[in-house]
C-alpha cells in the first residue's frame, strides 16, 4: 500500500510539473505565467508594491531555423532559457511566452531596476556563443527587450503585457539588440 501511495504521489507530482512547464525549455509555460502574474499583480496592488515585466525576443531567429534546422533552433531556445534563468534574480521568474519570446516577471521591482536587469541580460546574450550540432563555430545572437511596470494606465495583465510587447517592437524597429522601457504615451 505504501509503495502504491508513493508511486501515486510521484505520478501526481510529475503531472503537476508538466502542466506548468514548457516541454522544450523546462521554463514555466504560458498557462502558469497567466495565473501567477495575475496573482502577483493583485498582491502588488494590495500592498502598493512595484512589479515589472520584460518581454524578450530573439533577433533574426528565422534564419537560424532556415539555415541550421528546427532542432538547432530548439537548442538555441533551450540555451537562451538557461541564460535568462541564470541572469535574473531568485525573486524573478521566467516563462516561455510563445515561439522565441520569453517573459520575465520581476516582483518588487521598479521600472528603472528592471531596465538595468534587462540591459545586463541583453549583454549576456550578446556575449554568449550558441553551439549547434554539426556547426564548427558557435553562432552569435542578440535579443530585443521591452520593459514596463505597473503604474498609471497599466493596472492589469493585458495592459502590462501589451505595453511590454509594444516596447519590444519599438526596440526591434530601432535596430534590435536593445532595451526599450517605459509607460504608454498619453
């Protein structure tokens, strides 16, 4: 009976982990992100705490898949997830948002501190080499990052993510490999 109970507990634990993690990168998935970010926003409002997010997208990722194949692209995503996880603070969490986009949630973090963290992350990625199978040299990649925080005009998950995404696309339009932060224009 105790062996069966232990087996059931292990199976339930595995299922719980699978429902909150991205199968490729091992990071949190979008379902978990949405639930937890809503909780974090509620906490930030309740206690008047800062909260920032960073939307990260790999620059020129399509040529990696086209030139080296999707398995190589998957390896890049896994490696990038590891770099992000190792660069952010323990209080932050990382989720694969979709495709080659990642989202970092930084509770208790005002906009300028999140921007500094994003810049440090951007530099880490720029300096990293990505090793691909059957490719003799490491490839270099960069990321663009859009950063925003809870504040005036940004008080829910939809608006928070929308503004971070807008800032991300502004970073790409400004030449990529950069961080754009801020609140929406009035």
